[in-house]
């Protein structure tokens, strides 16, 4: 269920949010930008980033992420559900942990989490790994990925 994490909300799983709030704004415009040469552009900003991508016919899609805890835009604050697996469930991708799409390889992370969950489920179903051990390992793996990515970005900020 991605960023909305429907199952996690239904199960009242706790969510840990990073202290740095982020708001995402996006849209489309019909302002031709020949300087883009029909290529997308990503620009790091002091308090976030901007991305613009030509769509053809003079139209562009744009996204801006800014550090802000409240206000307009979609809440895109980093968050993790450390209990992302348990009896009968595994949360994958953004449902387990949401990170800045510019730095966290979201699609790759979602695919990797699905592959690892399938591996652990198969190990559990075939009797090679107890159910609880499979869920615990998935939670450990997800938490480590989230914590390492945050630490790496903190070290390289500024």
C-alpha cells in the first residue's frame, strides 16, 4: 500500500518519524524550457531539491521537496515502522519505511524488500526458518537499511 501504509494503520503499528519534516509539492506547467534539451533536471537546494521533466508539447512536470514540518504540500517526512513484519504480514517498500526519493532509491528498495520478504516467507513455509525468526530478520534488515541511509546522508550534509 506504499506511502499510505493502509495495513500498518489498520494494525495500529507504531511509526517513528524523523525530526526533520519535509513537504512535497508537484504539478505541471505549459512553460516551454528549451534549456532542458528535452532532458529531466534535478537541482539540490539549500533546504530541499527541485526536479523538472519535459513531457513534450511544451509541457513540464515539476516536483519540489522542502524542509518544513507543516504547511502546504504533501507530508514526505522520513518514517519507519520498525515492526514491519509479524505474524501473517510483511510491509514492503514505502509502507515499511519512507525516505526521500532523491537519495533512497525507492523503486530499488521496494523491489529488494519484496524479494527478501519472498525469500524469508519461502524459508519459513519450507520449515527452514521459524515464522518469528523470518519476521524478526526482515525487521532487522529494514531498520538497518533505513538507519544506514540516514547516517550516510547526515555525514554528507553540508
